[in-house]
C-alpha cells in the first residue's frame, strides 16, 4: 500500500538554475525551501531565494555537492522533511537516495533500486539485452567508438575515438572527468553513430501503476556531447516511430518499477531508434515539455513522492516549444568557458524569469502559475503571470541561477540561463526565440548568444530533416563569424565614449581637432573628427552619417537608413546591442608580450593532469597533449602548438590558474626547415 505524506519543507541537493526552479514550484505550493551551498556559492541566487541555507565547506564538487552525508545532515538540521536532487551531482546516485530514505526523509525521485538498474548506462543496456563493447576488444573495424561515463550525463566523461591508438588515453581522460563530476569513474565503450538525431521521451510514473509517456523532445544540437538547443515535440518523426518510442519507454519504466520523472533517450538514424540510456531524474530541458503539455513537472514529482496518483492519461500537447541554453563560453575558441562579473542579464519584452524576484524586491515573491496538475478535466496552456519590473506583456520563460551583478565562477557549469518560448508552430517558435535572444541585454563574459541566434536562423535548423548531431561539426565556422553590423557598432562605441569624455571634461570642444581621432575595437578601426557644432564626422568606415550621439545611445545613418545603438561601457569592454567589443590599446604594453611558443591558460581553472614524463627539455610534437585544465566541470586539453623543445613548465596538478597565465613554453624546432634548405 502506498503511504501518503504531506511535504512541508524541501531541501534541494543542488545549486544554481535547477535549485531556483524547484524553489519556484515550492513557493507556489506553500512548501518551505532549504538550500545547500559551497563556499564559492555563499551569495549565489539560489541561496538568496531559499528560506534557509546550510553551508557545505569547500568549493570543489567532491567536497560539497557530492557529499551525500553532509547533505542529509543539512536536511535534518534545517528541519526539511524531503529532498529533491535536481539534476547532475547526486541525482542518479542510489546510495544517496537510500541515505535520504534511511534518515526518514521523503525522496523526490525514483526508488533506489530503479536508479541502480537504469542510472548506470552499462547495467541499463544489460537489462535491455544490449551488450557494450569491451574496451580490450575494440578493433579498427569498430571505429569510431564513443567512450561514455556509466553514471551521470550532460556530456561529461564522453569522448569520440576515431584512432585506435588514442583509445587508452581517452578512456583515462573520460574516467577522470566522470569521477570529478559524478563521483564515479566507471566508463564504457559503444559504437558511435555519425549524424543521428538525439530524440528522447519524457516519462512520469506514480506508485499506483500509471506510467505516462509525456511527449518527445529533439536534442540533436550539441557541443561536446552537451545539449545546446532542445525542442518539443521532436519534429518530422513518423507517427509509427513515435508510438514505438512511447511503448519502449513505458516498458523500460515498468521493467524496473519506476516511480517519478525520467527520460528515455534514443539515437534515431535511418528511421530506426537505438536505445542510448535512461536518465532517472529531471532533465535540464524539461521546460519544453512543460510548455507544450501545460504541466509543472516539479509539482508532479512532489505529488508522486507524496503518494498521490496520476490521472490515467497525460494531458494533450499543444503548439511547439524551443529552449536555448545560454552559456558563458566562447564557441569560436574551442567552447572555452568564461568567468567574471555578469553586469546585466535582461530579456525583453517582459520575460517570465523563474527566480521569483523582480527588480527592487527585498524578499521572496512567488511566480503565480495556474497550470493544472491533478484533477484537470481538459488540457490547456499554462497561464503564467510572472513578471519583472516594467513588463508590459507576456514574454519568454527564462530559468536562471544568476541575476545582474552576480559573479560567474570557475567551479561549476557555465550555463547562465535557459531561454524558452512557446508558439503555435515550430516556425513561429524559432522566430520568437531568435528575436528574444537578439534583443537581450547580456553584459559580462563572452557568451554563446550569437551562436544560438545563428543556429536558429540557419537553413539546416529550419528544415527538421537536416537537423542531426553533426550540425555544429559541419557549420561551426560559419556560425561563429562576426555578426553583421559590427563595424557600425564600433563607430557607435567610439562616439559614445567621445561624448562621455567631453562631458567629464567640462563639455564643448574648445579646440576642434584638425586630424582624425583613431579608436580601434577588435578588428575595427574607427576614425572621426568633432565638428564645431558639437557633432561628429566619421571618416572610417565610409558612408556613415552621425544623426545624434549620447553616452548611452548613438543614432547613425548608413545608406539612407537610420538605426539606433544602445551603448554600455565596463572599462575597456563595450556592449552595443548584441555586440561585445573590446577596445584595443594604441600602444601594446611591452610587459604583456610573450615569447614565441608560450602556452597561456585559455580560461581560469585548475591543472588536473600533466602528461606522463613531461619535463623541461622534453621533445614534443605538434598537437601533443601536454596538460589538462578543469574549469566549470569540463576538462580542456592544452596541446603543443608546434614540434620542438619544452623550455619552461609552470603547471603542476592542483595549481589554480587565471586566464592568460603562462603554463609552458615550446621552442619550435628549426631542424626540419634547415634540412629542407639543404635538399637539392
């Protein structure tokens, strides 16, 4: 018999965006909230939102969010009666689930036995009769293969191997990354299917025998095996295939006595669906399912954990939803994560920001959500009246763990927000999301905002038949080109700065310069002259007429069209609309010059490994991995830029480095060139 309980206070064993997301539903249901936090997260948004917070000493995940014993103690100390694991960290750890239950707390997740059966991808495949490849038996004919973490997800602990000689090193690297992210270094090998579609089914099951297949999602646009853009329903699938996916997903859930929310993932290629894994937790991309089906999955998770029964059939789907993950990263530089101050994070018009706060709030305030849960008699849209200050109408849904002024650190995932839109059709949702991202004020470290917009508008994305997991491999160079209009944005930046300086020094131009003033932003050089009437004449680029110029807004006419540019400055970085420009110094600082062959840290992080036997004087070859940095839960290889001799090594395991720190120096060998000169 299923025991009914009434949850009063929930501790979320997680951080950031997902903790804020769970807290929002708890506030709506009248449930108290408890946060846990590392020292690095002491002032994070999820801590500020919670009714109570408990410190987990340290910063690394292994010291904090992966310490199940400390989290259970925190729940008991704070008076929580239930624990929600979120996603990642311990969300698929059966021993943690047992510890929660053994402490007399409600576990808002599947039974530990179901987690054991499905959370390990190797055991899940065995349960379904799918045998992974034995690493020792992999041959050339099996390539390419995918090395994959047995626990967890999110692209961590995954490597594509195309050369047999690289397999051993990639197994080691994947295991180290998986152990850091999930506390479990088990990895396995499976065939890698090129350019398939990543399609998944949301399931929800209660303790009374009901299992819902709550629609499909397409998550094919991925970088480093981590999803970037997701949508529901998965477009362009044959109805027979969808029904097969539903049946297989429900059967998998029933096979392990599943209760709660979960996701069954498939790789679809040539009209066939290959089982990938079952995630025994809420997925990052769950909002698109909520938008299409008009439900709150977190509220349903809590209700199921309380022992309540689901209706016999799930609510019907309506319209199309797309989610874009906004990351602090540079796609044009190997997806390197970025850190620093997030000066502004604002979406227009009027987003539904799932933080529970509006500008000027001094305490928690709920987002009022009238989405139906149990007892509904008809499907319908979720009507959400959440607003931020100054809203004039409905806007996109924004799930985030950050607010303007927060600091993006180096210890955890680099995702800033999930931006979600819902529309009657896929085409309408694509247009709406692209417009939302283009108009957002995102001031701080480099983000993937430009990539997201370019991806949504790319012909291969707009045609569902051409969407697959190879999208970024084929199109990344084109998608990371500087956006059009950047040269004119540089003009606006230069003139806004000139007006600001004019105001700071007393106003008016006492002596009008006879020569051009020259300012450079990135690759763009701007030349202008002040005029006696207080305006400006732009001489480069050509064809620009200045209509008006103020410190925060400039209007320019180009080819008969007048456009306005909003300008915001933070030291040498200027934001002009969606453009992020860095002012280039006229005279480079000689102290910042590095000798040829210098290897600099591409991001702040921790040195986790140095290549075996690497020491000053060693001979290295171009492309050889020399050391590994870990930042924001991902490992990044630093490779030799050329063949030569290692003349300096400043990296050691455990060392924390800032962006631009000198890690090593490789003096390029000139022997080959000398030999070539002697060749007749």
